[in-house]
C-alpha cells in the first residue's frame, strides 16, 4: 500500500474535460460525459470519446505546482489500449494536462471541477 500524498487532495474528485487539442473519434461525450477523476489515493479513471480507462496515479510537484502523473489502461470501442499522462492545476482552478496513447495519438486537455 502506497502512502497518501499531500498533493492528492488538490486533485481529488471528478473533473469535466472541457477542451481537448485532438480527438480522433470526434465527440468527446460520445459514450459518456468526458471526464478525468482522481480518488485522492493512487487511482482514478477517465473517459472521452469511445475510450474508458483506469488510472494509476503518482502525485508530486512540477515547476512548483501540484502535479498528477499517471499511467492508464482501458478500452477504446472494445479494443484494449494503454498509455500515460499528466495533469497540473492551472489558472482559475482548472486542470491542464496531456494524455498519450501508447504507440498512438496524444492530446492536451483542460478540465473543470464538477
């Protein structure tokens, strides 16, 4: 069992993905509302387009700001996929981050707390 990070509280909860640089499948809300969630410990989940995934999260700091770095695995329209990503607290309390698909696309995103 991993120790709970003091940075985890900054991210805990569900965040609605409001913007993405690129989305291969078009509509980010095609299967369910696009979101990224953090449990406050070492896990979470995310969904956008036809992709849903579980997160394995590590909390810390990057350039003096709280940061969550994660790997993820899940399914994109039924096909197994995995990758990595990060999120940091940006201006106005929004999350800014980037999601990478292993051997595939990547996209920046902005999310707002629900």
